[in-house]
DNA sequence: TGCGGTGAATTTTTT
DNA sequence: ATTCACCGCA
């Protein structure tokens, strides 16, 4: 992963002045449009590149880097290019390397905020009270640590879970707040004891010689703020700074950049305020909105020519995002004339939606309605929440449609991988208490709560780590029986493995030995659960991943920052992913299911951050639509199972915001919950089924409905037929009698099997047998659509 | 100590 | 629905 020899680079950067080099030819400029070209050629001073979706941002960005070098403004190691993900960093490296060819010595500094901070922090660890070989904790370690502190503080960790505290601390760190800087307004958080715990947590980390992700930024910012000499050094080294996805920066990252750039002001930030979708984890759209005030005299360049999407798709996306108030404003345009409108379709429930999309994908693969056959690789389903994926996976598995899920649980976050790594960690650093705790009784070896408490006590009494404490405890005969015997075996194991490591044993063989001798491999071999085989497979992969590193230590250092989603398999597949995961990608055909109020926009988002949340949801919708090149299909369902309960759904308010001229409606409004103008009572959170039904009936008289009705009539024999449900076939019978076919807003159609007063027992076609109140059902002839 | 049953919680996700 | 954590029992 790291291809720089850090210390060499730093030294080089220090000793070199930016002497001008002979200008080189610039053929890459010819391929750029005027705006892109301006963004590439405005090399000095602050530049804000507002790059709309699909406007060739990456091309401009890499060209700019290459141009800086070619014009002799800087040597490669005087340029800093920051990205958010390792993937983005890797891609940029590849592309720049390609453009430069083999003529230039070295590449610019390219990496994520976090990976760059690790490098800086290792050089100046002592200024943060750490040793340079500090470990980086992942979320899991972090939470376990916090849990201990919370319990030690006598706080009920049920009412005040460690996960919540971790979130609060993360939030503070994102805002570059050290414990002493936490504002008074936040003092009440976590039962008025948040700052106290935060303080203790930081102390504990220092003792463990460890940092969490937030610390990487926070420590470096603090060092920069307190040590002018260090800051001055980095300002000299990073003479040109380039930041991708600037709209995603948080306060700490913003401060980091400002500190580095405020002197020479050669900073180019690239981003799109309309694609800021990470507010919930601390990103501040304000950073990009404020750029011109932060850097007076900044050149703002807008990339607005879109090379990806049809005019209809662009128009729909633009109209939607126009409903947001706080934005810088851009007008995407395209040369293209061709293309289909967006399609909008409603379904009965989530399963129907998945079925329809599956059929549609197969049809597009074959080539339909005058369109050429498409590859499954060119199609994607983008969902708001990952639980929506299941319906698609179930359906696609049953019809044998190949798919890949992007995102999902990361390799290094899996239980077995973390366990294995904990063994490695203890072998490499016997003081790693968190790792020791994790595996001391994994696999189960009879070292339970009691034994572990004794170990911890012994460690505390002697002021040593847990492993050493365990040894002292055993030598003193303080732990007998099975636990004592097993612990001895484990300690001997670690002693042996550490010795092997020091003796220079090949680290791959060593890793295998550790996993075997510790009984960890056997643990999964004996496990009969269906995913045991997969876990063993993952362990094998882990060992294989070691090949790329020289030793265990090097491996562990890097893994903390990497999240690879490997094993790309070449065969054609439809992609399924969340909208968040889709940012930066594009597909000729995109399906956007689940556009229902509460799901998308997410109820929680709106509850927690109000209008701000709603605007972020809208940006998410914008990101979704703009992923599409040729075809974009939005859909919603009238009923959806939410946490096992059937719920009637209302079409998303975003659907109303789509410009009708650019949308082809496949479902007549009213059907399955309505299309445009289904003027349902959205303001209220809880609406009774009856009220909803009435409101929906009212929608028949709304202007939106009439408008839609006339539009639908213009398309005789259209695809509307596709979704008209057989179950709607009339069979009028009186409701509320045994045998009557009825309709219930949440559960759908069913037959009454018993009547007790005003309570009916109904055998629903979809939801099975339920007891319902009679006033909530109607005979199906009365169904309002 | 470890298993199995019951109850509560449940976005989005990178580093 | 499904997962996960915790409690009570063997």
C-alpha cells in the first residue's frame, strides 16, 4: 500500500528547493474543455473547483497535478494531494503515474487524511505523549475500552451505552475538540459525564500507546497549533496542496488544511456541495460554502459540462436539487440530445418491486424496446439503507441473476479476522492489552470472567500489561484448575511465537503456526454453523494477504488504515449498493427503489437534524440520479415490512419534486399509494391507516392527480399494465363476515376467518393470519383505488 | 463456565 | 425479522 520511503522523502523534500525545471510539452491540455483547462492552468493561489457530477473532475485533477510538475512549479514531493478513501488515492496514483510515464522521479504525496497523519504523527509522536510505534485502535477496541471506563465510573452502561459515548467522542474529535476544549453546551451529554469519560479515555489511550481514528487528525492539528517549528517545516514541504471531495471535510480536516495552506495559499479544493452526503459523520458543507471567505481572492471554477447523462436525467436531477436552499449553485448541461425519460413506477410491496426490477434487468440484458443489449456490469441498484438489499438478493438468488453487493461488511472487520489479528498483535507487542483481552478466551479455553479479573488485578498490582500480569499470577500459583492450565499453555504459546518472530522465522509460516497452535483454526473447523467454512476461507485469505508485507509488524501497521474489498470476480454482475457507496461511480442503467417517505428521505435523518437532514437526503437523491448515464428508474412500494411489521408507505416527497416533463410514469397515481400529488398528511409521523386511506382518496381530487391522469391516458397500452395486480379483480362481498374478502391498509387483501365483536381474524394473502379491528378494513369494492 | 432462552434495538460509513 | 446482549440455570 505504501510506496513511499517516508524518511527518505521527507529528507529530500527538506533539502530541495523548488528550482524551476525545463517546461515540458502539455498535450493533455488539448483534451480539456475551457473550464477544465482553467482549473488546470490556474496553478497559484487558492482555487475552488466546483465539479458537478460527471463533469470530468478526475481528468482535470490529474492533469493539474501533472501540469504543476511540467511547469516546474514544484517537485513531486512538494505536492500534497489528499483524498478521503484509499481507493481514490490509489486511482489518482495510477492515473498520475500513467500520465507522467517513467520520466519523472517520484510521485507527489498522495493519500488519505488519515494515512498522511499517521506518517506525520509517527515522526512527532512524543509531542502528543506517544511513542512512535503507537497502535491504531479500530472501532471495536474503542468501544470495549469505553465500556470498561463507563463501568468503572459507576455509570449504568445499559442506559448509557459505550457505543453512544464513542459517537460523542468521535463527534468531538471531528470538530477538533480536545477534552479541555469541549464547549459548555456539550457538558450535559452522556448524563453530564461525557467530558469526564472523554478525559479518562484519552488518558487510557496514552497509557496504551494507542490512538483512535479521530486522534490521528486531532493530534496532528494540536501539534501544528502548538509547535510553530514543526508546522513551518510542513508548510515548506507541502508547497502545493490539492484536496478532493472537499465537501466531505470535517472541522479537524479543515483546520489541518488551513494550517498548512494559510501561508503560501496554494491550495486547490475540488468538490461539489450538492454531493455532500456525510454530514452525519461530521462533514461540514459549510467548509466548501465558505471557501471564498476563508481564502479571499480565490478563483472559483465551475465544471458544468456533463459527459455522463442524458438531458432528461440531468434535468430531473437539477430540478430536484434546486429545492435545496444552501448551495453554491451550478447548472449542469450537456451536448447530448438523445435519451429516455426517467421512469417512475409503483409496486404493491417490496417483493413485487424486487421482482419487477429483476425482470427489467433481464429484459435490458436481452435488449428491449429498441435498446441494444446491455451488460449486467452496466446496471446498478442503489438503495438508501442496506437492509433494502435483502429483497433483491433473495429474488436474484431465486431467479439465478448474478449480482454483487458493494460495501457490505469489510474484510478486516470480520470477527475471525479481528481475532486472528489480535493473536498477531499480542505476538508482536505483548503489551497490547486490548488484543490480549480479545483472545484470552477465544476459542473458549475455560478462562472466564473470574480468571480474567484475577489477571487484570495482578497486572494492576504490578504495573504491567495483562500478558505479563498473567505470567506473574501463574508463577505465584494464583490460578489453579483448568483455567490455570489453559492459561499456561497460552502464555507458553505466545512466548514461543514471539521467540520465533525474533529469530526471523518467515512471517507467513509464523502466522499459520500461531493460528494452528492456538487452536483458533480448529475452533472454526469444529464449528458446524453454515458460515464456518467461509470464515476459514477468510483466514486463508488473511494469511495470503501477508505475502505483500515483509513482516507481521508492517502488516498490522497498515491494516488499521486499509479497507479493501477485494476478490473482484470478472464475470458479469448487477451491482447492489447503498447510495453512499455509489458516490463517484457511474452506470448506464440505474434503479432507485424504495422512494417512500420515512425510508427515503429517512425518517431518522429528518427527526435528528430537521431541514438540514432533509437537504442531505435530497443530495443523496441527487447523487443517485446523477449516477445514471442512459436509464434511470425510480420506484416505490405501497407496503413494506419494517422490522417485521407491515407498514403502508407513502411515495417520497422527492417524487413530487421531479419535473414531470422528464419523467415517464408507468404507474397511474392512486394505484399502490399514488404517484405525483398524492397529498398525504406527511407532516405527522403517525397516521392511522384510516386517515391515510381517506387522505389518499382525497388525492383523487388534487390537481396533481388530475394532471397525472390525463398524462397517463395519453399512453394507451403503456407499461401500466405491468403492475396492475390480479388481486385487484373485483368480487364484491360485504365486509366483516366470515369468508368475506377484505382489504386492510397495512396487511393488504385477505379473507375473514372469524369475527369477535369489532375484532376480525383475517387470513391475509401476504401477511398471514392477523387480528384486526373491523373499522380498519374495507370490503375490496370499497378500496379507494 | 457455558449454554440456551428472553427481551430490546434496529441508517447511511470511512478512516 | 433478525441480531445481539444479558440473565438464569446446569
